[in-house]
C-alpha cells in the first residue's frame, strides 16, 4: 500500500463473526486480517480512479468499522452479500460484492447507475490508493484577483486581523 493508515483499535472477533453471520459466509482472508488490524482506519490523503478512463477520482476518507457494516449495508439497500468498506469525503462508498468473487466497486450516490468496478479484490483496491498529485500551489503574487462573498468579513470578523488605518 502506497499510503499510511492511522493506528486504530482492532476489530473484535465477535464483531467479525457478526458480519460473517450477516453475510452468510466467511470474509475473504485478506479483508478479515485488514479489519482485524485496521478497523475504522482513516488513511492519509489519497486518491483512486473510479472510472475506466481514470478521469474521475475519489479518495478513502475512512474505512467502515466492522460493527457498522451490517446497518450501513441496510441503509444503502445493498443486495445480499454486498457490503460497504469505505467512505469518501462526499458521501459515496466503496463496496465489496461477495457474489462477484469479492470484487470492489465504487457506489456514487449521485448517479443512478450500477456501481463502478474498481478492483478484483480488496488487496488490489488498497494497491490503487495513492497520494494525491497535481495539487496546484500558488506562489505569492500569483493570484491577481479573488472573489469573496459579500458577507465574508461580517461572518468571519472575529477571525480576521483588524484593518490598519490608511496612512495620513
């Protein structure tokens, strides 16, 4: 994996057993070990492509804690043996479909379409996560103008430095 995960508590064997009972079958050994070691982990900033051409990207904000997976699968109305494993920062989910050999998909909540295929298995999906690149950075003086909301100074006055009096 090209990114680091924060240290989290381990999933309990009881919670893993409840998830396996919910699915009606054992978890893939790699995914089981991952959640045992990294339950609910929040990775460092990352991206992954979620369309075949690689033009659209998302990133994992947090992996779903094992104890939350069954209820979230119900909330998302996922089919049997399909379950969420990660959240992105805009309300979308990464899901595993056990009926498709443990393949990993991206579920975009804003699109009325089937989930997009990401990887053949969870281990391959983790290998897709990479640090963001191409983030623009501006040098001092490079931005000539900006737009600011008319209420900005009023709303955020307590956070702004007092304006200096103009020279006399």
